[in-house]
């Protein structure tokens, strides 16, 4: 979800921008597909300077995702669940 999932480099957007849904005109329960079209970002123009950081820091699309694992002493999989 655009506002509630941690997909953006800034984290969960609703935590950073509580008025984001109203300012940007994107419903609070909108899925990411609402701001994407044909594999590219399609955000509405954001005129509010404080909220422009959302689109200025969008992750790049088209790069292959990769999994990186860094071992940590004392970590167990039980801690992840």
C-alpha cells in the first residue's frame, strides 16, 4: 500500500507525511499500482514543498532486486517470527 507499507526509502509514508493522502490526492488505502503506469512511476504533481520529498526520493524501477544477508552473532530465525 502506498501509505502503509515500508516500500519507500523514507519508510512508511503515512508516518512521515500524515496529511499525504489529502495533499497528494491518493487514498490512504491505495495500492502502489495507483502510482505506477506501464512500469514507471505516475505520481500526480505534488505542489506542496514538504511533500515533494516523496517523489524526489522514489526508488528506481527496472533494477533487479537482490537479497543480501549479513550474519549477526546471536541471531536466530525465531527472532524473525
